[in-house]
C-alpha cells in the first residue's frame, strides 16, 4: 500500500507569523508607503469600475487604498508582498500573470529586483467594457525594468529564481503546473514562492494544497487569498 500524502498547509493568525517576518509585518504600511514613494509615480486615469485601477490616478490614493483593510479584504496582496519581500529581498524574480501590471509595478517598488521576468499569454487586457490596454500597461507607464514573456519565449526564463509570484486565476491544473515549475527552478539556498487568488476556495485552494502534499510547508494568513512557501 502506497504512502498517503499529507497536506502541509498552515493557516496562521497574524500573531503566529514566523520570526523572520514579524518585524516587517509590524511596519508593513510604513514600508509600503516609503518604497512605493521611492521613485516618480506616473498617474493613470482609467475608465473602469475596478478600484484597484482607479487609484492609479494619484500616489496618495494608491497608497491609501492598498494600505487599507477594505482593499485587503477585497483582493489585495499588498500586505503579504510587502512584509515577505522586505524580509527576503529577492534579486531574481518571475511573475506569472502580468495582467494590466498591478502586481508587476508593486513588486518592482517593493524589492527592486536585479532581474525581473513577467509572463502572460495575452498581449492585451480589457480594463472596461471594450477598452483594452497593453499587457503590463501600469508597469510600462512607470518604466519598470522587466522582461515581458509570452509562452512562445518562455524558455528564456532563468532557473535559480529567488521569488516566483503565481497570480493566474484558479485553474487547478495550470496553477499546479506553474507551482511545479517554480519549485524546480527555485534558488535552492534562498527562495520565496507566493500564490494569489481573489478567493481562497475551489480549484485554486486545491492546487496549492496539492503542492503542499509534496512535503512543503505552505503558509497562509487566515482570511487571505495569498499563500507562500519559503526558505532562508
């Protein structure tokens, strides 16, 4: 009889965070504000109903929204990305799911990676009704130094990745496939893999759970749509 796999998915209260992250977590709003403000912020006036896009109209609104509990409960990964990246300080970064570039821009401010690759299968993104912009639009408008990759050029992504961000929706097979890629190509000495979805349920939850059954401790704050695994 084969050995039964065990999911190692740890749900944490904020007071139960590993020691490595506790200081960064305590001051995450201050860290977020300082790092986002460290370079010029290009304002963008989106025609959209999505608050996560509308707040790009000013630096003040951006910081206020992504530091708020309302944003966090809605979908934002700003809290986790801030305290995780501040503690880990990755230099080689791969993002799966560029979209309009919300995460791409945020990551670039929070850790200023030396090498940054962002991967998406689409060249255009719909932001409101029939209005489309280039994939990575927000990052491009803010002159983020990153390499944009489609599936056709995916082989140029490096191995020994310090930080991999998987933000591609909830298709179980696809999320798990990218999780396996992130694990194979991690920096064995120090790495961080983060998953995000708007809602912690269904296929997305099962794909992360399946990854943890490989024997890896995966952490998640209670009530969050973001989970992570790391080594230092």
